[in-house]
C-alpha cells in the first residue's frame, strides 16, 4: 500500500484527534476566562462583602481555583 493511500485511510482518525484537541483548548480558554471574571468580581468587593461570602481577601485566588469546574 502506498504511503498516500495509507495517509488517506488514517486521515479521518487523525483529523478527529486534532479536532478533539482544538475543542479541549477552546474549552480551557473559556474556563480561564470564567475564572478571571470571578477573580475580578471578588477582588473588587470590600472586605465586608467578602466576609459575607465567607472569604478573606488573601483567599480569593484559592476560592476561584476551588470552584474550577463547577
């Protein structure tokens, strides 16, 4: 079997794997943007507002990462 025929035969699986990686990358970008937005919102709160959410200012980053994937 020629190398071109072999490539054509395996191309759909290869392209599918590339598509999966691209989709995963785009999902991760969306998750990062969501986390950045959450951090921004929390960091703009006063200490009193943060306390109502059960947080201290130095716990914001940990809270954002703890909520990852929710």
